[in-house]
């Protein structure tokens, strides 16, 4: 059980945080649309890059010899979660679920996917 919590606890906690922030009413950092767009879409990229990394870490410990399978499984789980998060947001007053956001989330996942693939040795100490 402690091994499960060590590896799966962080991504599950990260998912809870994403769900919590998705449940909140719409907020803005500026009256300017462009600044809000860039700020919040950048957050999407960062939060899903982080989620992908945590999921990769968890899936890799299940089968350490198969990094490719761990990367793909982490990508699939993160993508499904991104879709479910947008469905959830469509049910929250003042929020709306957008396919565009799933695409932006996927950019974050993809960037971390590429990083874990080509820079594995530099991140192996975090795994």
C-alpha cells in the first residue's frame, strides 16, 4: 500500500487539485482578454505537463523496463482526464468546457512526453 501511495498518490492529488480549481467560478487576472487567455492557457499547459509527468512516474514503476508503454499509458490517462475535466467544467456555473482546452492540455502532455523520451537520464532521479 505504501508503494501505491508513493507513486499513485501524487498524480491522484494533482487530479483532485485540477478538479477543485475547475469547480470554481470563472476568474480573471486582467480586464484584457489577451492577457487572460495567455495566462490561463499557459496554466493549462503547465498543469497537464505536470500531471503527465506524475502519471509517467507512476506507470513506469509498474513496469520499469518498458518506458514506451509507461509513456503511452500516462498520455492516455492524462488525455482522458483532460476530456473529463472539460465535461465537468461544462456543468459548473460561469464555466464552459471547450475542446480547445483539451488541445492545449494535450500540448502540455506532449511536451512532457517528448522531454521524458529524450531526456530520461536527466529526470531518472525523480522517478
